[in-house]
C-alpha cells in the first residue's frame, strides 16, 4: 500500500453505503458494503468477501446531496485483511480500487466533492 506522501491525489474520509458486483465472478451478484475514503483516482472500500488484485468491480454509491448515483467500473489494486473482534468475530477486507471506466460527469462530481471538503477534514 502506498504511503500518503506517494499519493498523486488527495484522499478524503468518506463513509457511505456502496453497492458492488465482482465482474470476474462466474455469477456476479450485487452486494452491499461501505466506502472508507475517496480520491479522484479511486476508493478504499470494505468488503466481506475475498477479491484478488486485478479483479474488476462495478460500483455504485451516492455523493451527498446528489440524486443520481456515481457508477464506475474499478480494478482492485490492493487488498488487506481485517479481523473485527466482537461477540461474533468476522473477517473483512480493506481494498483499494482504481477507476477504469467512469463518466466525465461523475469524475467531475467526485473532484468537486473532494476539493470542497478536504479543507474541512484537515481543520476540524
């Protein structure tokens, strides 16, 4: 995983619901999950199933105050296993995904959202 100093794009903490499909699966199924952070290049997402680097995912999520979802095809670029300890331990995966197919309009909406909010995140 890249350090923050090596990133080409600023990241913004961004906790929203996410719908996704693993397109490389023999029978893709839409599942629910969460976004952890966002950049102009991609997302960090939490999944409750195993994916591999290079897998293609179709993602759908909403930016605040928008009626239409952001829809993108993404490639998994890194995966890290997380273990959540509670009354029922379970395993999840933090995944970095890079946009490979996203509309110019959706990408511009993401960039505007990040630029508007990045200063507020750094100076609470």
